[in-house]
C-alpha cells in the first residue's frame, strides 16, 4: 500500500519537503525492483514511520504530546528509534520471507481510518 493523503508522510508542513521526498522515492524504488524479476528470495520491503521522538521533532514536542494525548495516535505514544530497529531487525532476519513488497507501518495506528 502506497501513501495516501491521510498518511502523515503526505501531510504538508514547513521543512518537510526534503524528508518526505524520500518516502515516495523509496516506494518507487521498491516497486521498480519488484517488477523487474529480482533474484530469488530477494525481499523488497520498507518501513514507514509515523511520529517519532527524535532530535528532529524536539521543537514540536509539546504540540505533539498534546495531540497524541487527544488521540491523534491510537497507541497514545510517540514512536521511538527502537521501534524502527526492531522492525528492521525482523526484516533483516528474514522473519517475513514471503512478504516481498511489504511496507511495515510504524505509526501507532495512525493509518487506521476513523470517523
């Protein structure tokens, strides 16, 4: 599933263009490799992070603490770098050996469509 307008990677904001362009590039890269007969047992997967507590988000911490507490993220917490590390390790170990094209959504449930 590629990003859609409801996903945080598609939301516009100051300073987001450079970071967000990598999401689209990564998706196109995976799709192109996947349709070009990759070598047998090649896993083409991606990790799509949501709101993560990092140095980059430190300036908006209070704003997002409030939004997360109000339910913006169903799991009601920030993502942390360890979340990405665990997902990357599972992909690297081959835990999803028959899931080529898989995009691991690490957004605490933000991708869930809600009314």
